[in-house]
């Protein structure tokens, strides 16, 4: 309970969480604390918000958080993305260097990160849609698995809802030097 109180104190919604936890059973409170600490360790700025939603609404928020965090890491990995581009275009690094010499490295990297956000946003929409076939006979979903890799039947969806705000949350963490 000490950790929950610490997280509530750090939250913007102190009053809401202080009141809401009173309605939780001891079992749910323990699950909330464990999950919130995992989310905090994974880099969530407001781990209580994610954890509370997972516990109370049965939405796999930790899975959603990790997927979005990994997408964001991809966006920020300009150097790695350029290196991987060599698999598709043997002159990718040369072209990058030529463009960098014209517009400057900072400006080019800002553009590439913005461009990557657009691509990731399209991927998220594609995954969230679940079915782009015209006959609607085939569909897909991101499904949470347990630590052994077994399906839990909990679908991870709605990534598009948190993607823009998630980026801002991470920017605030970066601004704090975390």
C-alpha cells in the first residue's frame, strides 16, 4: 500500500485515485500495485492510470503501453532505421549522407522522425482495423499472451487512441532527463 500511496501522491488525479482505491478488494489492490510498479519501471509517466484501467476495465493496458513504447523507440532510432534500410536499398546510407550534407543532420533527422510517425500511425490504424479485405472473411488482432506464450484471449486494440498522447508523455519524461 505504501507504493500505491506514493504513486497517488505523484499523480495529477490524487483525489480520484484516493477515492477509487477504497472500492477495491485487497486482491485487486495488490494487483494494481504490482502492475503500476511494472508500468513505472517500463517508463510510464502515469502508471496508475494505465494500471487502474487494466484492473477495473479488463483492458490489457500493459500490453498496449509496451507496444506503443516500442513503436516510439523505432521512431527515435533514426540511425538504426537507416542501417536497416540498406537491406532494401544498398545506397541508403550514401543517399542519407548526401541529403544530410544539403539540409543538415538535425533537420533531416527531425524530418525522418516525423515521417516515421506517419508510417507507424498507418501501421497502428492497419492493426486496429483488423480487417482490410473486401470480403471480410479474414481478420486479425493483436492478442496478449502469458509469459509462456499462450494466448489469453485479451485483444490489444485502440492503439490509435493513445499514440499521439503517448508521444507527448514520453517527451515530458525526456525533458525531465529521465
